[in-house]
C-alpha cells in the first residue's frame, strides 16, 4: 500500500511539474511576442497624437542598431536576460537627446534605466567590447579640451544596463591632435 501511494505521489508531482512548465513556456512566448509588438504600438499611438512623424518606423536590432536622432523606438536585449527591452529615444531641450529603457523586472514591466546627453547625436546599440552583450553608445561633448560648445569635439561614451540602471563602461576619443588644433584655431578666430 505504501509503495502504491508513493508511486501515485510521484506521478502526480511529475504531472503538475509538466503542466506548470507548459504554462511557463506559453507565458514566456506571450511576453516575447508582446516585447516584439510594443515598440510599433508605442510609435503608432504617438503618431495618432501627432507627437511623432508618420515616417517614423521601428528599427530591428542587427549587429549595430542606430537609434538615430529625434524620436525612435526599438527593442534589444541590453541586460543579457534573453528578453528584449523597449528603447525609447526622444529629443530633450534645444539640442539634447534622452533614452529610456523599459522591460521586465521580476513580474513587473517598468523603467529599467535612462540616459541623456547634451548633443543631438542620439544613441545606438552595439557590442562595443565584443563580449557578446549589447551596450548603448552615444557621443557627448568632451569638456576636458576647454573649448566652447560650438567648437568642442565629441567623444563616444558606452553604457551597460545593469540591475540599478545604466553604468558607463567605456570612452573613446576618436579624434587626434590635428582635430584638436583645428578646433582651437576656429575658436580663437571667433574671439
């Protein structure tokens, strides 16, 4: 009798585990489909309100996603959890850009991190350090050169999305001594 109860208990446990696994896979599939549709839905609703030009489209992530300047929405797995996050970029102030990233944290959908820069160059997504995980890149004014904004050179800055938001992971000064000298000469001529 004890053996029979034992077998029934194991069979019931296995049946419940298989049933729960199936439910989890269906829920994950629905979540993935939602994250694929969400950027298009955001743009569509903002177009209806007149906040976004009709020509704006969702950009799929390939090797390097250029989110561009102005308003854009896209999806990419920034935190390495296998689920795409929603990236919404928009202009801020007279010549700045902002990026807000939304996604799942536990069982809640919400803001995971945001970035802003004082340049109109926007943001892009790429694997900057070739570690298999996407980073968000932008270009920001390099104030260390002590040049006015209009003549200042810009450096690339890369950020990684972590549990507490974005953290800087690298800077690339992609200009040389010739560009610095030319910028200083232009600034001196205007004084």
